């Protein structure tokens, strides 16, 4: 039986930077890949849908989600 450890990240960007979202998303993707290498994860996946940016409280926006996956040996 395979066992997987999965971590979800929900980044937030300040509402006032909404017009520069493309740059922020590029940076988030590069950071996701960098973290994958540092934690030795087997996979990383993300979604940053352009059609919907989820508003958050306190002047932030959630542009998408990131997921890191690692197979865990017993």
C-alpha cells in the first residue's frame, strides 16, 4: 500500500497588488518549485485560475492553491 503526505498551500496577495497578479503568480510558482526541491517532495501542483480570484478578509486575495506530495515509506 502506498502512503502519501500531502500539504496544501493557500497563498494570499494584498488587494492593492491585484493589478500585478500575473507577476505575483509567477513568483508563487517559482517558490512552489523551490520548496519542492528543498523538502524533497515527489510532486508539486498548483492552480491559479484567471477567471476567479477569491476575495479574502483584511484586504487580501487568494489567487489559487499549491499542493506538494511526497510518498512516505513505512
